[in-house]
C-alpha cells in the first residue's frame, strides 16, 4: 500500500473508541444495544433532529452529508466498517448537524444515548479517548474544507478517489469503489457532468477503469500524481 498520501488526515480513525473499557462498563454500554439493518439509500439519522444514540458500522458504508442552500447535499465523509458516528451531537447536547444515510446495505450497532452518557460520566479512559478523537476529527473536517478551497476539479476528483481507496480496498492490489456518480460528485463538490468528464480523462490515462457504477483504481501512483497533493 502506498504511503505517500496522508490517508490519516482524511479518516476519523475512531474504530477503537470503546475499546479498553472494563467489563462492567462494557456491560452497561451494551445492555440495550440493538443491531439494525439499513438498505442502501435509507436514512439513519437526519440533520436538525434530536440524537437518540450512537452508531457503529458493522458492515457496509454510510455517507455523512449536509444540505446546501441549492437544494442539494454535500457529502463530506464516508464511514467504513467499525467506525462510530452520531456521538458529536450527544456530547454537545445539540441537534444533529448533519445527516447519515446508508451508501451500501449496512448492518449497524446502536447504543442508546443514556447508556453512552452513563459510561462517559464515569470512565476516564473513554473521556480521554473522546477528547482525542474529537480533536482529530476537527482536523479531518478542516482538511476536507481545504480540498474544496485549494484544488481544481481534476485534483479534487483524484484526492477523493484516494480517500475512498482506503475505505473500499479489498486487498493491497485491488480497490473497487462502489459509489454512484451523484454521490461522488457531491463529495468532490462539482456538477455530475464535470465529474463524469474527469473520470473519462482518468480512464483514458489508464488511472482507473469502470464497471457500471464501480470505479477500479488501476494506477495508484498515477492518481497521486494527478491529485497534485501538497
């Protein structure tokens, strides 16, 4: 796997959020845990609503996005397996600042709000880990904003494919990104037509190939060069 692109700057890396807790704390956290299944396109929570608990993606992918003033959505993050979401609003005692919808069919673990807060209030380990993760995730959001401000559509397309590469990689030599063009253009921050042109250019340059909605990364080094990442 190539290490020249700083993947950690664009990933929450919160998979270990609830690890290292005592048996009693784990029991309190999971006492009312539910396993939920969401079909692709099904909303998990909605921007502006009261948070009910936290979620962990067990399988599938979840897109996090906000509504724009133009009646569209801006996808700013894709959650992969074992990542947590939904705890920011609980800790700030505010409504959800974003929405979450299953990008692919998902199995998700749900922990109710009160059970989560009960353990937060007594666990130094969890409190410290939350502080660290929230600080890191602020940097992730800031870095995503910088991409929109600093890079061309071509560069943003390449950068976002690189970010998604880690989310969808099956093994070191194969990455198949399953994402429709509307969602990918929302993530890149451009019109669907512009995105399609960029993907066509990348195919002609043999950086990627496509199979329906699936994008296969063929030349990781070439994609990093196309991103002009600095």
